[in-house]
């Protein structure tokens, strides 16, 4: 592990490199190259690691100082605070003239003499010596106007981005097959008749059974999204804004794909499950159309059974149900 001085020197070099990179890009009025972007990410990660190491070393030094007895007790601090409030510059000057060294001013004169000695500064024995802590006063982070007492000196760090809560993508877990890297149009042949055989006599002629086929045709649909990110944001952002933008675009695509797969069919959209005319529909209450029980009818247990019957009657495998939180809550609270 490096010492604090070496870590701070390394941090300075990295910040200088960042400043130089920003100057070059602004001068050439261009976007960052892939190599520069990767270097920016490496510097950002290293700066974060340096900050963590420096913090740990600072804590170790403080603990070591306390163990060695270098920390001042609370009672001593309180006593010194009282003495500071009682200190008088007028009495201190009178003492210097008379040669006396007593009272609060005398004690602080001795403290100041020790400070000068530790600093290697030589002063006249007849001079008045005032320690630095006499000039100190209480400072707070929120005191003064808009934190003018000390708040303006407090660094504000930017952590990781708290993302928005996203809807769950569920279709892949329900057995949906995704075809990737397609280029042209795509036709998928579909067998439309069930296999069948006929019973006959020992020497009878068998009846021909020919399978029938149809097809499902796929054609391209365009799904697009983009975000404008400035060079300054890329350089100055303390968190990984490039990773967030990449993930944001992926989520935008995934959410839109999920939505149209369930119910598409709008302008320039693929046709989803609900809008597909070939999908078997079961209406609430066992009705043959939604005229009796329009969309939005409260479900009962018989409706759930009818759904299972429809899936199994079509020789399908009902591995799961796709619904929404409103219907889920209604089913869970309906006896």
C-alpha cells in the first residue's frame, strides 16, 4: 500500500492528465475516441480507489495518534475553551510591560512559547507570546450566510445514480423465443393439421392423409432511441455516465419490445399477442363475445378454470400466466 504522499502525488498526475485530455478535445472540437474514453474510465476508477486508500490511511494515522496519547482529552478541551473566553489582550500587554506571567494570559504565554519552540522560531523572552488557538472561534458547517462560516469549504461528492424503478421484463421467462441477427424478411412454415391415421380391414386400402402447411411472415420494424451527451459531461461526470447511458438505451428498447409483444399493432409496430386475430380469446363469465361481459369485468374462479381449459384444449402447455398487478391483486383477494 502506498503512503498518503505518494497517493496524493499520483492523484495530481491523473488530474493533470484529465485536464490535458479536455484541452486537446476542446481545441480539436471533436468527440472522444474509444481509446480516450477507455482511458477516462480507467482514470475515474483509479481516482476512486485512491480516495478510498487515502481515507483508510487517514483513519489509521488518527487511531495511531490517539493510541500514542497525542489526542487532547475532552476535559482539557473544555478547560481551554473557557480560558479562551477569559483571555484579555489588554492584560497580556500589561503583563509584558510589568514582567508578570500569571493568570490565563500567563498560561497561554507558556503554551505559545512551546509552539514557537516546536516550530524552531526564536523570540525575545520579554515579548508577549499569544498561541494560535486564542484566535480561533467556533465555526460550523451551516453557520453564517449560506454556509459562509465553513460550509462553503465542505466538498460535495457525487455518488452512483439512483435509477428509476423499471417494469419487469417477463416474456423471456415465459418461453418466448427470440430470433437474433436477422437481415431480410423471414417466413416460418407452420403445420396446420393434426397427424391422423385410419382403421381398416386386414387387406383394405389405407386412406391417404396429407399434412397441410401455412406460414408466418416476418418483416423488419424499426425501433430507435438516442441521447445527446456533451464532451464536458463525459469529462466532468464523477460517476460512470457512459455506462448509465448505455444501460438506459438498452432498457428503453427492452421496455418497448415487451409492450408491443404483448399488445402491438399500432403505427409502425409489430402485431402483438392480443392484437393477433389467430389468438384464442376467452371472455369473462363464459360468454362467446365481450358484449355480455365487456373488458374490465371482475374475474371469478370459473374464469380462471376456463382459461386453463382453453389452453389445454388447444394442446398448449400452460406454464405460467401473464397478467398485471391490478388483476393479480383482485385474484388474490377474491374467495
